[in-house]
């Protein structure tokens, strides 16, 4: 008798028993419905405000130059009357800290306010959706149009929509590059004399705007944006979030406008799904707070319109806190808990840093000076009884007004500056390397290093003066 295992015949599985298992959810296109209301007006107000600033700033002039210009090639950032240099990188760090604290504060107080009203992804998606509605119609019309076979009318609408999207995207890319290359010369260089890097970044930013706002839309917010993932750690039970009042709305169900919900045993939710139809990310807020929610409050406006038609009180979907909903707080108690220790600390830190930056910019030195000793010739006797040291002064005029600069030196009796014609002219927002010699009587100091101080002052403004320490060598 053999000990080998018996073979088991393999039987084919019927085709109807097979099942495909997808690792990724297939995206279903979202057709957000147009909505009006208080939060929609706020949203469009932010669209206008942000785009007026973004598109308008490069056209403003200041002191015969572009008012806001980040000239990377010259390593100068112009922001109206302020010129920032590489040495001012501390202001970039402070700006990032202010942005982070602002994000923490707004999120701790009222959730994703940035995402819902000011994020470029939200703003441009809203602009692109407006164009789409104007050309193709509102939600139901667009759904029917996309299901229809291609025709000349459908092709014309699609071509017009995408043409306008491309125009907006390219103008956005051009404006973005205009912050780094002066916008007027940039426009004058189109199309023949445009540089390679300018062309690349205009197309790159334009394609990114077209793809993100025209196609990816909610996928950027749901899958690509890291803020959606870590926002929950900045929320707590006293954070204002968009919430569906389950106790008031359930059980939900359709009914006549004349029927009182309590008589039918139903809650105030009429199962109209307007809150889902107006949502740009396609979620159902009635399922609770979700990371997909960008806080645009379109569902609040949509639900309030339905409540008005039904004759019910507004606020079935509203901004409230978890504690207020669970414990029945009134508005005064809720807002008192919104302004809690956490948000007050964020506000205090933010106000302190903003004030410090403002004071620092106001007190910023108009002249910056670096003193470098010439190490090739430490000290020498030029004529009997006169010792000479050689220096190089790197003078930076941080303002845009030209200056005439005087240079003096203190620390040793009889010491004077030689080898340079004073005063020195220096243009606005520029640097100047000044080689010079300092001479002192041999008997005025002891052998070795002696502390001295350069005094650099503006001839036309006595308030502008810098004192920089250095050393003077007397030979042994």
C-alpha cells in the first residue's frame, strides 16, 4: 500500500462564482449643485478678495518698480517699501511661524476655515465650477449632458468650457511667475523672447491649476492634502464644526409640506439629499464629522433653504460644538467655551509674534556693515612712525534711497582713514565693497591687537549710523 498522498482533481470555478476585488475605490464624478445663502456669499467674498490680491499685486508700482517682487536672481525681495536681503531670512522663519499659529488657531476655533474659504484649491475649483455651470448648466443638466453621446452641441460646450479653463490657468501661471520676474517686461517678452525658465514655470503652474481645479478637485482635498489627515488632532469637543443635529432630524423621511413632522413620527430631515448634492467632496454630513469635509458650509445653506420651504426652524445642519450639541448649551455658553485657554494661548502667541515682526521692521537698520581685515598684510609701517592696517568694508544700503556715507574710526588717538575718497555714494537697495587703510601713530598703542570701532554714518541723515568693532595690529 502506497503512503503517497492522493491527488485531488482541480475543478473549474463557474464564471458566475468569480468576483473581482478592487484595491482602490473607483472615483465617481461629483456634480455639485449651486447653492445660495450666507455662507455662499462669504465664500464668494473670499474668492473676490484673494483673487483681487493675487492678480492685482504684480501690477502695483512703488518707487519706479513693481511693488511686490521676489527677485531671486538679485537675491532681493521687494514688498512695497521694504527690501529684504538674504541676511533677513529670519523674517521668512517668522512668517512660517505666523502661518502655522494662524492655522492652529482657526482650526481649534472653527475647524477647516482655511480649506473652506481661502485655500487656492477651493477657490479655483469654485471658479472653474462657476464657468462649468454657466456653459453646461446646473447639476442635473450636467449629469444628463455627460451621459449623452458626443454631438456638435456637446462638443461645443465642452470645448468652450475647457478653453476658458485653459485661459484662466495660463493667466494664473503668468501671474505667479510675475511675482518673480517683473510682470510688464514678462508680458512684453511673449511670445518670442520669453526665457526658458519663465516658460517652464508658466506652463507648469498653469497645468497644475487646470488639472487640480478642473479634474482632480475633491481628490486633492481627500487624498493629497496632508491637512485632512492631521486636522483631527487640532479638534476637541469645543471646536465649532459643521454638524447635523441627529436628535432633531431623526428619524428622517419624506412628507408633505402640510404634514407636521411630529404627527408623522418623523424628525425634521425630509430626506431631500440637498446637503449631499451641494457638497463639493460628495459626502453626507448626516453620517457625522468626516475628514473629507472641507468646512465650506454649503450643506448649511442648502438645508436652511429646505427648512424655509417646509416652514421648519433653521439650523438642522449648523456650526456648533460637540459639547453644545450633547449637553444643550445655549449660544453664550458655547461661544465662551470656544474662546478657551487653548485658543487664547494661540491668540496671545500670534499677536506677540506679529507685534515683534512689526517692531523689528520699523527699527530695522538702514545700513548694514561687515568689516573684514586684510589678512595678507596684517600691519606695516608706511612712513617712519605711522602704522597702517588694511580693511574691506561691505556696506549694504537696505533702503531704496541713495546715500552718501562717511567713514571714521575710533579707539586710538590720532587714528584716521586713508585710501578712500569720502563721502562715498551708494545707490538704494545695493551693496558696496570699500577697501581702505587705517593709519595710526606707532607710539599711540601697545604691540599686539587693539580694539577699534568703525563709525559709518549717512551724511544726509544723522539718525542713520552704524558702529562696527574690529582690531588694529601694532607690530611687536
